[in-house]
C-alpha cells in the first residue's frame, strides 16, 4: 500500500507549485508603454509576483507592493513592504497611502501593473473618509469570527475603504492598467479578489448593511452609520475609469487541483475533483466529504477505489469556543469524527499559503488511527471540536503540517485518499 502521508504531501506540494507566479507570470506580460511602468501590488503572493515580473520584464520599471509579514523576497527595482494579516495595522495603512501616491498624476502614456493575490483586503487598508483604522480593525475581527464567507466580508470592506471596490482604478486613470491576479476566491470573481481595487463593484452600501444585519454585527456604531449614510458609492460597471483596465488570472484553485490530480494518477490513484469553489461551515463541508467517502467504500461510487477525492474553495468557521484552530484543522477534526476510524482512508486539508487562519500550520493530516491515538492521550475529539480547538488536537497528536509561507495563495486544498 502506498504511504498515504507521503502521497498527501506530494499532492499538496504539486498544488502549491502550480500556483507559483514564477511559472505563469511571463505568459501575461503587457505591451511596454511609451511612458513609465509602475508596478504596484498587494497580497500574500505580492512579493513573489513582483520578483517574477522583474525577472521577466526587460524594460525600465519602478514600484511598490505590500505583503504579509514574513512573506517578503528580495527584489531589485520593486520595493516590498510588509503588513499585518488578517487584521490590518498601521503598516498596511502606510503601504496603501504609498501605493496611492505612486499612481497619482499619471498620463495615458503610462502603464500600471497591479499584482494582486489573496490577503490583499487586509494588507491594503485605507479607511474611507471619517473612519479610523481602529474602527476597521474592530469590524474586521467581528467579520472573521462571524462565519461570513469571503464574498460577504469583502462586500463590507469595499464600502469602508478609500482604495478597494474600484477606487484604486479611479486613482490610476487615465493611465493604462493591467491587473495580474492569483485567485483565492471561490468562483474566481475578480471583483472579490482583495476586494477588487481595480474592478467595478456591483454591490452597494445597502448590501453591506444587510450582511452586518445577517451576522448581528452592530459595532462599531460609526461604521454602521457610515454604511447607513451611503455617501460616495463604489464605481460601477460601465464607468469610464475602467476603459483602460484589463485583468488576467495567472493562477487559480482549479489549476492547482488539476496539478494534484495529475500527481494522483502518476501514483496509481484515480482522482475526482468535487469542485474548486466549495464553501460553507467547515464541519458541515466535512460531513458531506465523509458521506462521499463512505459511498466510495461501500459502492465504488462516484469513483472506483483506489482513488483520491480533491476539492478546493474556502470554508468558514463560526467561532463559539475559545480554542485554537483554523478552518482546515476544524474541517479535518470534523471529518475524523464522521469517518470514525474507517480503514484505508487518510486525508489532508490545508491553506495553500501555508497559514491556516492565524496559526503557524498549513493544515493537518488524519488517518484511521487518529481517534484511537487521541483517546490514548485523553483527548475528547467532540469536545475539542465544539471549542474550536482543532489546532491543539492535532498538535497533541503530532499531525500538524507546518510548511512556512508558500508565497502564493489559491485558497484551501483538501485531499482524501481511499485505498482498496
């Protein structure tokens, strides 16, 4: 029998490798301008994207990008700044201001290359007029704990920002802008990646208010009042500021899932991709994956064993306990409970950026012995799940997967190996 842990690692590594900008960005280089070329960017992959663009570009350029602390790489011409994620900080505010300054006063002869990847919403933070950074931090923390999905969170963020939701495009105009994006968004909606700084926004202040109401978020009052006033709506589709902007997806979750599927085939396993845009509460998504796994074991449906079930997207966690654990660890703990030690099944779930939530692990691994070993250590799996304490569960078992920052980000990656 194949060593499941080794194969799970290979599947994850192949998914991450497929999303590295050094492998894709050269295919999307724009025509050089007669004026200046200014590179700006934000996100967990911003530094690696900047380096890849520098390596491929043979003309003069300048610029600045912001990435998460610990995600920087050396560059020659593009300045790399670091800031906090997922809760913004003063460094992100300073970076946003510097980026806005870099693209002000440009002409139609100039070119702006905007490098954007997941995490940009927190890293590129510029509160709308009348709001403070502390107020945005408080609201951001509430959203992260509410169970809201990324599309909902970014709708709210756009309407509290002076740079997101197309407002960066307004600053760049009339220069030409080429946006190169790595998608961490289910469905690859360009207007949601990093809250769409150069994309038209179809959502409204009313939509943002409805989301806060849905999740019973009422503080800070100044933020709610800002949304109620609804002044200075985000630029909408058809606005002339978007006429000189083009956008290209250089890496997506589907590309990474297909790379992992190829690796599975090379090792004698039939792959099935359930989807690249799966959302929902992590423990509920786990229950569905467990149901499909049991169907394969009992009936060889929807695929014959030996096989690998693959999926991507972004689950959510409604935090009710005081434990530690990202959404992928929570998914796996719930999956282990549902599978209850079934033979021939092992699984991995992790974030392709190498950081599951705010922890130091990318994800974790389960196998048929997970619950037995937990019992031997007096770990109550169901109680720890209820306390949102999946990180400590897997840490106690030695089953966390720690990769460090991968310097890219195409969202969550899940793989379940089912042997004969």
